[in-house]
């Protein structure tokens, strides 16, 4: 009788249930998978043999991309990444049907270009496709770092520079009109976001959690708001100034909270409950204020422009807005036509003052006529 290869094990089926059979250090094991799927039995057998250190090395052709995507999801959830409930879930819904049953050797640059074309045909935005391919790239990166490595070589991932960055700004007059149209519980949210450019999630928390801004983060004595590490997009803390219209609105909110809802920890609340979804009220108010195009994220872009026009040091502005790279910051620091007109007026006044003594034509006095004798 031919002996089984060391560490190979085998799979047996009893009725509809699959069992795995293997030996470790001379001890025989037979374990039920409690599953009717052969793939589940193969996976369990592989895991048991790898844990025992007797599994033969797998060829890359045997590794399906679904396995890499599962590792990616576990990595995101293990590290409590804030994008689990947004970019990851949305991206995996697109990646798994297209790539899941492919082996890692079938994921080539040419196939990724075909994937991009198919998503473009579905009218997906360039940034959305880039995010999906970035998830795929991260999955391959994790596979290379695994012990033992699941792949030895990752393909080139074709990324396209997005050209669809939004350019919306909320001008002061539009801000005043919108402030008048918003419901009372949303007015402070507009004021704070317009002044310091916080992300929506930093003020209200993520969609699936209630980690919005709380009163123990607001210091009305020293006029600052502290965003704790782990509550921002990049998980780093920030300190935001309280200035201008922010102070009276926050003072009013605090007094109202202390008098009516003393047990409510959230800064932005409605009837004692944290504000979570406000799209309907926001869009209606924007329509009435004549800024139907406005999105909440446009307030962030407006705040960045205000800081730069006020003469802020770039690093200080990035520290307030929370931008990590110059490239991302510049996407928000867009020069508008109004900015150019104001700058040209300043430049014109400067050049006129600088060049007038040397370049302006001098009018020579008329020659004095001698009286006729």
C-alpha cells in the first residue's frame, strides 16, 4: 500500500458532512468540518497542517484572491481602521465578484486595466476606482509580508490621477443665508465646520458609532477644541482654535445642555440625542439659501481658503485642517477667480508704488518766454 505524503492528510465525506484526516507526531486526527462544502474542508485541513508545521508549501496558483481579501478585511478590523465601514465595505463589494475566484497569478496589470475600463463603463469616478485598486494593492502587500509569504511578487497597479476634484466654496454672504435657513440644532454645526474645517466624522462620529465631539473635548476657558487620537481620520489628535462666531454659539450650546439635558455628553445634539443623519434638512436649507450645490465637505475647503487668505503659515493651517500631505492640502487650497482679482489689485498697487519714481513720464515745464523788447 502506498504511503501518504508526510503532512498531506486527506478529506473524507460522511453523508453530506466533510471530515479532515491527518497525523501529527504519529497521532491520528479526524475532525468534522460541520460543513457540506469541500472548500471549507480544504481550508481547515490546510490550517491544521500549517499550525502543526507539516504542511507542504503551496504554489501561488493554488491561492485564490478571496483568501487575500479575507486577510485584508481582518487586518482592517483588527487595527480598528476608520474606513472599515466606508471604503473597505464598498470596495470589497466590487472586488470580490470580479476577482474572488481568480488565483493570485491571474491578477495581472493587463487585467487590472480591463477592470478599470469595466468600472469606467459603469460611470464609476476615477477616485473610486483608484480606491478599489488601492485595496487590492494592500491585500498583495499583506500577502508578501505574511509568514510564510503567500506571494513572492506583486503586479504593477495602474493608478490614474483624478481630475474631478470639487471646487465649491461657501462665500460669506451664502454662509449667512444658509445659517438663517438651517434648523436651530444644525446652526452650530455649520458655524464650527465653516471656521475650522473639521470633517463630518470628527464632529458627529462615524456612521456606525457614536464617537462624536463631546463636551470634555471643548475648553471654553482657553478657547480650544481637542480632537483625541483615534477620533480623526488619520488617528492623530489635533487642537482647534475657538474664535469668531464659534465662541458665542458654543457657550449657548453649553448653557442649553446644562439646563435642559445635563446628562448629554455630545456637543452636537437634538433633543438630547447625538445628531447622526441630517442630509434631508441640510439639502432643503441649501435649496432655500440658493446654494443647492453645496456639500458639507465644501465647508472644509472654504476653511482652508480662509486660513490661507488670512496669511496663515502653511504648516499651521495643515495642523488645524488635519491634512497630512502637501499634495492633499493643495487640492483644497484652490485659487478662485475672486482670489485672483484681489491678488491682482494688490499686485497692481505694489507695482505702481514700486515703479512710479523711475518709470512714470515726467512733464517738463514749458519754456519761459522772454518778453519782447
